């Protein structure tokens, strides 16, 4: 599981190596309300919530760094993704299975906080899925900027499996058709 986490963070690092600050901070309106940097900061916020909450055993994703310089500086985002990767690499099996609490707001009408039991493994799975979702948003912004990204950037693992299976099915069907 940790290797998959590192793969997902590496996708973000590869994106950051590719883009300039003006591209990273551009808001392509009217189609988008935020820049790629805002999405990257949001991804990092979730991982940082896990890291900061882990020692005390309580994670709170509502504590975010909105407006943080990470939104404007791809090199700062790269540094944070590297730090997150390093933190993940030092985790043990015991750490991964540690029971934690998750505290989060659950209502948009009034402040309602719910606390539930979880594990570090479950929250890392969530953070990775959340990152992929925001990578997909970044991919759409990049497309509007005419920036060509790796086609797997922002692609969910299950979607990648489906596409591999479809591709295999299509190749086998084409081979059967050619034989007839």
C-alpha cells in the first residue's frame, strides 16, 4: 500500500517538474474557479492533516492552509510532496494498522462535527483517492492550457485496470476478426 501512495505522490511531483509558476497559478475562467496550485495545496493539506494528527491519534481534515504559499509556488509544493513521501517511507506495519479518530464537519447548514474511528491505512487510502480526484481536475485545467500531461495523471487505479482490460479485449477481438 505504501508503494501505491508513493506512486500517487510521484505523479504530483512529475506534474510540478513540468509546469511553470504562471501555468501553476493561472485561473482559466470561466471554466474553472481555481488554479492547479489550489488543487495541489488541497491535496497536500490532507496528507499534512494525517501526518500532524497521527502522533495524537486524531485526524482533522478541516484544518487547512487555505491561501498558503504552496498555491503559488510549485517548488514549495514539490518540497512538501517530498517530505510527505519521506514520512510514508518510515512507517511500519504497526503504524499502518494503528487505530485513530477522524474528526470532520458534516453539515453545510450549521457547524456539526462528527468523530469516527478509523485507521491510518484507511485514511491513506482516502488521501490517495482524494489526490487522484484533484489530479483529474488539474488535468482538465492543463488541457485548457494546452499542456500535454501523462494520460495516467488523474486516472483512478480501478479505471486504469478497466482500460487495460478493455484494451486487451479489443486487441483479442481484432486478432480474432483478422483470423476469420
